[in-house]
């Protein structure tokens, strides 16, 4: 698989378009879904995950590391498992290292 055909979904993120632009610089076809911890989270995620087959989903550290958001984190992981079972899952540590998180799991070449 070439770098230009790779797909990566940033499932949750707390930063602007700069990081999304970085994916393009690496030839990674990326998308994003902004998720709010409310009744809309599931529908938002299911729509994004069903949009196309994803090779990878990056879940942001802001969700994963925030104790109050543990139920949302669990919901995200389970929705990825259910609606994008072929996708690898990666975790960033901040809004600025999503590309590096994705590169750990995307196929090389």
C-alpha cells in the first residue's frame, strides 16, 4: 500500500487543522471527527467510522488521560472495534504527535 492511499482517522482531537495538515505532508489521507461527551458522541463516531474503511484510528490523549472522560474513552474504543474492526488503534500523547502515533501502526511502503 502506498503512502498516498493510506487512511487514518483522528477519532478525537483537541487541536486545529495544523496536525491534520501534517498528515497530508506525509501522504496520509486523514479525516477527523470531533466528539463531545454528550448524547451525540455515538452518532458522530458511527458516522465517521462508517464513512469508509479506515486503516487506523488515533484516539487523543485528551480523552484517554482525563479520568472524567473514561466512559467516553471506553465508548470510543468499543465503537472502533464494532464499526472499524480492520483498523489498528493508536494513541497520541498530545495534539502535536498524532502523525507519529499513526506512523507506528500504518504499514510501511
